C-alpha cells in the first residue's frame, strides 16, 4: 500500500516544512510542545497525508492533538470538515483508527460509513485472534534487560489528589476484573537498537487502554523519552533503575542526566518542552501495511543519540 514509499517521504517533507520547530537544537522540541491554532494545525494535517485511495485517507498526526474534544476545543474531529474541503473530498470523513492525544503517528480516516465499520471490526477481530495490527516506535531512557518480550499487567484509573492517573495492578482480584475496574493489558516489545543507555523499541499492543504504552515502559524500567506523566515512577540508586509505586512518586517533568541533556542540546529548564517519543508507525490493513514517517523532532533525537533512523 501507499505510505511506505514516495507518499510517506512526501509527508515527511511536509511535516518538516509545515511543522513547528524547524530550528536546530532545543527549538526543534519547543515548537512541538506549543499549542497551535486551528489554521496552523489544519495546514500541518494537509501536508502530512501519507495515503489516499478510494474511501480511505491516512495522515500522520502531530503529538498533542486530541482526536475528540469538547465543543470549541481544538481536536482532529473538529477539523475534519475543513480538512475534507481543503482536500477536495465530497463525503464526510470518519476516524477509523488513531493514536492517543500525546502520541504522534498514523491516523486512518474513511469517507464511507460501511468501510469505517468494516475496518474497525477487522482491528477488533485481529486482536482477538492474537494478532498485532498496530506497531509503534518509542525512544526510551534505558535499555530493557531482555531484547524482546511481553509486558502484561492489570491497569486501572486511580484518583490521586485532584487528578486521575492510570496505574498498574500486578495481581488484580477476580471481583475487580468482573466489575471491569481493572483491565488486563498486554504489549509485545522488541529492542531495535540501543546506544549510550537509550533505545528504540518496537511496541505492539494487544489491548487498548489509555496510557498503556507509557505505563508498560515504566514497568520495563525504561520510560519513554518525553514522558512527563509516568517517568517519575522509575528511580535510580547508583545507576540501577527500580520501580516506584505511583503513591510514592509524584508526577513531574522527566529528569535526565547531564550527559543525555547535552546530547539532546537541552538544559534542565527546557525539559518540559520535550514531547513524548511514541509514534504509531504502522497499521496492518486487509490489503497490507500502511506506514507513517516519524515527525522531525523524533528523527532529530535519533540523530542526537546516534540511533539509526530506520
């Protein structure tokens, strides 16, 4: 399918041209954490189309853009009518599959209601058969002890102070599972490359739960770069990582050592600008795989860390 070749390369150029943060150094990251307006976001989406065929349209979403939002909020759903007009499409667009708000990556849209339902059922059936139709890439701080494996744990929402957080439940009880207070989640991972204490991981979630990938990476003791929500749950003593329960670790901006900051061209005060480095790279459709290139800041980080881009 289109998306892995010329169209994907064109989208990468479009993101680099249209996306915020074309500057070098810390500016690459700062731009992507800034709130864009509707016109800028629409222009970014229009330039990031990776596939267009029949009723299907696929594009590469920037991080920080929610799929749904309240009336008046900036969201992908709110921009779809304007995007349809700019692309010259006659029919209304529907979201088939998309990454969570803080992730970048592949968004699959359809202008046909029956195609939308058919593909959504395809993804559900694929997971039920034990297949992994979605493949993410993540840059992590730390390298897993095993080069490949599976992370499985219960996850639930837990109120902590004035905010709700997703927390792991290693041994959920039958009642909590029956009440659906806790969901058993599973992610398959593989280390693609590792240099200087950082790694590129391939992540294939078998289940879907908010923030599943971030929590699973902290359980591997390798939080995603730019994870300012869960990375504080991984502590270090004499360089050895260990897991801190959410009750004992307050949410904070991710902390990186001086060497890693230097490689990224950041100061501690600039860390909050660092976007989450988790990207939905591939979806397997009935006709074959569909791919989306990582955003410019992701590629910039790979180069800074000496990690391969492919």
